[in-house]
C-alpha cells in the first residue's frame, strides 16, 4: 500500500490541500491546526488522526512537494535518456522546482519553517540534497565520467560554477519581475549557458548517454525513496 495517506482518504487529501494553500499564502509559523481543519471542513481531531502534530503535517506537506518534483524528473529522464545532458537537465530541474506550490517558501528566509523542517535528524540534509543545484552537483561526476561534461576544468570548479548558475536562475525564474526584459524563454538561456559552461564540443554517443541516464536515475530514485520514508514517518503510525 502507498505511504501517501491521501490516496486512501478523501479527508486526508482535503487536509493536505487546505494546509498547502494556507502555508503558501501565510507561512508555516502563522498557520494553526484549527485554521487547517476549518478550511478542510473537518474537526481538529480528524487532523490528528493522520498527523500527530502540526509540525508533522508541515513536514509531510513539504516532502510531498519534493516527491512531485522527483517523480517528474525521473519520468522525464526515463522517457528520454538524452534529458540527462546538462543543457536539458538544468532547465528541467529549475523549472520543475519553481512551479511547485511551496517552492518559494523553501527559498525564503523563514526561521520557523527552517525549524519545522529541520527538527528531525536527516530532514534538513534531505531537503538540501533535493535542491536543483545540489542534485546537479550529485550527478555531475556521473555525467563527466561518461563524457557528457568537459574534462578541461577541475570538477570542484565546475560544481561551484553550476551551483552559482542554477541558484541564480532559480531565484530569477521565481521572481520574474526583477529580471531584465526582452527574454521570452529563460529555459533556453539557461540551456545555452550550461552547454557553454560544461559540455564538450563533440556530442556524446547514444551508449554514453544511456549509461549516464541509468546511473543518474539511480541517484534520483534513491532520493525519492528517502522522501517517501520521510512522508511515511511524518504520518501517525497507524496510517
């Protein structure tokens, strides 16, 4: 049975939908269980049937955003292994992350949110590992090993530059009003930037792309399984 309680309970699904909207609009620290239950049309006791505390509900809520992100990326690479090339992987990670309902809250300097998401051992590390820049850094050695990334620069320097580029693009995509005008497709700009920064002049062979995709998928699937474990641990034990 899936660890996602909302797949087996309409009430749990309504609670999560209401909590997501309230947290997105007001922040995790300002939302109460009473407000969530009222918006979902259930009693407070019903919320506690599925989550032992508000903190657990918030943990599970943000973990579900990470899960949606990972499932989308895994599905895209699985359908087309060439998606693992840096010029395609970087825009996929940034765009997918930026469209999640709670993505901007994760990027915000919210002390209460950091406390809620970091109160369990390993949670903060897991959220850090599923940031787009961190995920690209994790697979960069794989892509380089299969010649999808240039070898004429030190790997740490490439990882640093990629982190800076993706962090900057993610902020800019999330706040388009702050960006210079005249760009219709930021994904294309990011793809060109990453290609110039990292990719070799010769296109990789199909076998190299397939091998890199398989190993990259293994990294992302391990992260997905860890997020599923976080979700399961956030729910009441009998759910």
